[in-house]
């Protein structure tokens, strides 16, 4: 039986970064009523029978909350749900919001994994991204986290920032690994519809990085990190060893169940997915009146399940587990896609299916995930 993850969305940020489309507000005055509502929301669904082995504080900026509040939420989760003893408990930290005492406080209330949103070790790029922190803040935060006793530290970086070159990106990677983090996430800057950065791009206010350079930076990332003993386990994610992969994020890519709490948080208990409203005020009001804050629910069709299992599976270096997909959908994946698999394998986009009976992208294939995944969607076979 797959174990469940708990995701807690903390919807507050000090300032909105122009590239970000996650739900958060900058008005901090609702923090305390939000924490009370969150605990109440957890109590409302506490009859959930599944065993949970990850608890993830994301956002927004979870590190705007004091350790006491994070501690209360963790305590309640332990009281209300069936949480295993070796649960991975992660908090995302923005370097502009913590002190050494705060990090020690998080460690004291049970956080055992910390993910630091460094994004870049270059102040000019941080400025472009509209971050509230400087390179110095990032350096200090990583050192403080180690000193506080964290032995599972993740660093998030962004590449593809206008003005970036292979040289400046390599210098970011080098700086990151000097801290010997257990985990590294390297995300490509994307222009999400409706964000201020996307508007500026459309207005021609800056020149985005060329596609050819983006591909080069992607390949450079894999080459550099694998040469320094990091294992790539997902397109953008690398770990020092198998025990340091993000157990929580793996649930999203492995079609495992998760429960989300807080505004905009999504939950998935196969075959159902549902998500909360994107408004702190509405969320608090609903919960106060004894109603859950779910905005919409859907039951995934066979086609949707197929699409997600293929798309998410291909993101992982271990690929799609063909036995699992066959069992879940009652199909014969290899038989249906014999020709496609043969062609993609010959062209070097996927690796040999055997011996594991997994369909895995090659490094070259990873650059074309968005074109390759739809090749495995044939509705007719699912009816
Ligand atoms: S701090 Fe993080 S969540 Fe908040 S706006 Fe910036 S990128 Fe988005």
C-alpha cells in the first residue's frame, strides 16, 4: 500500500516575485487566524485512514511562520493522522526570512529536512528575479541550517535567467556544491501566463535566454552534478544518495496519494482530486463556519490517469513502471506502443525497456518531454 503525503500550504510572502504563480498574499495580518483555520481544517478530515510518511510545508513562504506555530501544526498532525515514526518533515525556507534562532527552533519542533530557496548566488540575477534576499543572506542561511543540526539540506536554484551564460550558471552550481547539500533542485525559469515577468517579456522589456542555451544549461547541470556524485532522479532534481531524494515530491511523480491543507492546496486520493479555494479570507471564513474550503473536485478518467502516469513517470529517471501502469489501467502498454517504443529507442530518446520493464527517457529525450509524453496517449485503446 502506498503511503500518503501531507502538504501544508502557507500562503504568505513578504513580497511577490514577478515570475511566480503560486498562491500567496503579502498582507501578514491574517497569519494567526490562518494557523487556527488550518488546524481546524486538519481536524475536519482527521478520519483519514491512510498511513502518512511525509509532511511538507510549502507555499508561499512557510518560513514567515514562527517555530511555535510550525510546531503546533506538526503536533496536531501527529494527533490527528496515522503518521509513521520516520516521517520526512520538510520546510521551504526563504533566506530573507530566517535567523539562526528560527532555524534552531524549526529543528526543535521536529522539522528534519530544510529546503532553501537560494535561486542564484549572483545578486544581479536575484534582483532580476525580484527576490527579497541577497547572496550573503543565502550563504548565511545555509551555514546556519547546518549549524542548527540539519543533516538533510536542499538548495533550489533557477537557470535560464536573462543574461545568464554557461559560465555564470556553472559558478552557481559550484558555489552550491561547496556547501555539500544533500539535495539540489535546478529549475528552468518559466514564464507563467499572467505573471508580471511574462507581461514584461511580451512587452520586449528584456531578452529571454535562447532555446539552444537553455538546452546547453540543462545538459551542463546534469554533467556537472553527476560528475560531483549527485544522482539525478527527476528531470530537475538531484540527491547525494537514494536516502536523500525528496520522499514527498516523489509522491507527486509516482501517482501516490497526498492530502493538501490551506488555500489552493490540492489533494489526490485515487481516483479523486480536489483543491481548496485560492483566497485566505474565503478559506478562513469557510472553516470558521464549519465548512471545508474545497473549491472543486474531479474524478480522474482512465484517459487522465494514463496521461498523468505517463507524463509524471517520464519525469523520473526510473521512468514509467510498465507493470504498474498495466495493472492500474488494465492495458498492455508495450503491445499498444510497440512501434513508438521501437522508433523512440532507435532515435535515442528513450532507453531500452528491459531489464526493469520501465520506459525511461534518455538525457536527449528529457529535453523533449513535452513532445514525447503525448505520443503515449491513444484514447481508443483505453475505451
Ligand atoms: S517567495 Fe516563493 S512563493 Fe513567494 S512569491 Fe517568491 S517565488 Fe513565489
